[in-house]
C-alpha cells in the first residue's frame, strides 16, 4: 500500500497507536456543522488493524471534502466493554439537542447499534460512584451524550436492548430525524426500514410507528431527510452480492408524511456498478428543511483480498443531493477546475458522445462507456483481481449531461440529468492517458 496511490481529497484512517495505515473504517455517519468553530464534524466505524473491537473515529473538515482524523470518540474500554466476545460499535447517527428536549441545550447525542457489550455511564463514574453499566445484548441500541461537538462523552445508556424489536430481526444503523411531532429514528431490519418514536431516553421508552419494505434481504444504512413541508427523502444501502449484482447500491424513496406514516410517491436507484459502497446522507446544518443534502460515499473492498488501495475503507469527496420533479439528483460537490497533474481528470460530456463508445485509457486496461437502447452500459477491461459485478447502468438519453471523474484508484460516472451514478474501483498505481477537454478536481 503506497500513499501516492491515495485518491485526491481521500479520507482513509490511520492507526491511532503508531500512525501507520494499519487501520480500518466503514460506513460514514452523520455530518454536523459547528458555527463557532466553522468546522464540519463526521464519524466512521473504526478500528486499529482489521480485528474487533471497533469504535467510532471523529473527523473534521472546513469544506466537506478534505477531512482530518482527530480521535476515537466512542472507544472500547472507555465507552463500552466486552462481555463474552469482542464487541463493536456499529452504524448509527448523531443529533444535536438544540432546544434541550432530552439533555442540556446544545448537547450532542450519538445513537449507535451495538454488538453485545456493556455501556458505561461515565458521568456516574466521574462523581466517584460505581459506574452504571447497562447491557445492550446483540443488536441493541446505545446512546452517548457530549456537551458539544468535539467534546468527551459525559453520559451513556441503552435506548433499546436486544429483543425490543418484536420480530427479533437484526437491527443496524439507526438514523435520528425530527418531525413536527417529535424525535424518531429509522433503522434497517433485514428486508425493511423501521421507524420508531423516541419518547424519552429511558430504556425501552420507544414505540414503532411505521415501516417501509425494501427487498427480501440486505437492507442497511437508512437515511431520512426533509426537503419540503411534506417532502421526505428516504434511502438505504442494499447488499446485492448474493444476487450477483453490485456489492452494494442505494435505493431511494420520496414520501409524504400522512398521519404519522410515510406514503411513497416516487422511487429509484442512485448507484450502479459499484464494488463496495455505503451512502450516508445528511443535512449538516440540522435546519428544519434542507435546501440540499450532502451524501458521502464510502468505498471499501474489505470483503476481498485484491489489488485495490482502499480495501480498508475510506471516503472520497462529497456529493450534493437535491430533489426536483419527483426525482433525486446526485452531483459532485468537489470543486472542478482546469486540469492539473494531481492524479485526477474530469470530463463533462453529453450522453450522445457514448453512442460509438467513450473510451478512457488506463495503464492497466481501457474502460469504455456506451449509450445503447436508452441505457448506459460499460466494458471494464481494467486488469484487476476485483470481481466485476455488472456491465449495465441506469437510463440515459442522448442530450443527458454526463460527468466522469477519475481520481487515482476510483472512477465515478454521473448522469446529472437522470440523477444516478456509478462508482468503480481501480488498482493501485493506475495512470490515465488524457482525453480532449480534460478538467480536474482542485483545491478550495
């Protein structure tokens, strides 16, 4: 693994004990903005090396694209403790209690699905009293509270222990959101997304209010964003590998909230062709209605032993998500400017330029995009040990606006007009022979 192969503006974790690249990350979590510090905060599942236990590492950014790792915010041996086998803090989300509904005004609340462990209430132990330790069970939900972004945890507990879900389905990745009626969380449950109301942060004081069936298996990482008075965007990542499709992709739904239940009126798919993907969508400013949202893409190929640099997880750049005409649109949030020799190339095209095939030349083989029968397809001839799941993308018409971004070991295709994208991984030490009119990713 060579740092020169790390993509431009890529975040990939470092080992907190020796500073090496021997660390692992997965599933980017919420993004929240601190007005006083003028910094964005975000978190990822993290561990030194590749073995359990894993916690949450904290990152900061001034521009939503360049991230700096700070410290482990949720750590085994401090915020949670092993019972019978290595525990883990899994996916989740973060919310600021702006009005002091449940904790002190401005407190930051972390909601995390956990593997079996004990949760310590550090506020109790600081006061010299025996620490209050609660058991999550496997697939329980823990919460942690700090007095502001970047501050240590002062309180913790169990919101829902194992078995609270009446179907005993494996819960993952709770996402906190607010409606005019209160505070809720969405959580993946194998084949669906469930929605629960938080009445208080006392154990078990939650109630299920709705669910959205997605597919027979593999539902993960739900997100809920309010884009209008009654326009709600819900998405989730799905594991497609057992069907011989992309390792992971993203389904989305547009909904109205009627009598406390989400009614779907439009739906689609963001992601095609990926070899490792998880999407977290956030309104970093936690406004009542989002003017737009930020999507962070996690590319990881930790399931395979391959020649891909980012096998251990990481994020590259950010994407802007907007809603228009009953569709959800993703576009790069990176700054694009004149080409410079920094390992990136950006092409702004029309889909009709792919009727005869649009070829990208790499030192390890060519990648060719085609427009055929109103659909984008591709021939991935890059020489890699990575399994290539698909060769077919989403819909396209000749006048659609297309952006293709090469970033060292990543390749991303955006159909800006239709609103879908596709992410691909490339081997280490990939180089590219420029096509005409190449642009590039630039610094802010």
